[in-house]
C-alpha cells in the first residue's frame, strides 16, 4: 500500500462531493429556483464542507 493511498482516495471522494454540490447549485439556478432555494443549497454546501474538514481532521487524528 502506498503511504498516502488513503489520503489520495479521501481527496478524490471530496472532489467528487464538491463537484456534485456545484452541479446541484448550477441546476437550481438554471431552473429559475428562488433565492430561498439558492440559500438552502449554499447552506448544504457549507455544511458538507464542514463535514469534509471534520473527516479530514479525524483521518489525521487532529482534535
């Protein structure tokens, strides 16, 4: 096993997550969603980003 295989795999999954979030936000805007839907999408994206960093900290044993 490569020394940083888990790290690379984790980063690839996070990149997929962020791409999916961006795609969802773009679709919401293109569909003419209102400001409330955009705000909800932004909140979900921020929460997902926070969860990603929490996972990263746990992965590296940072408290």
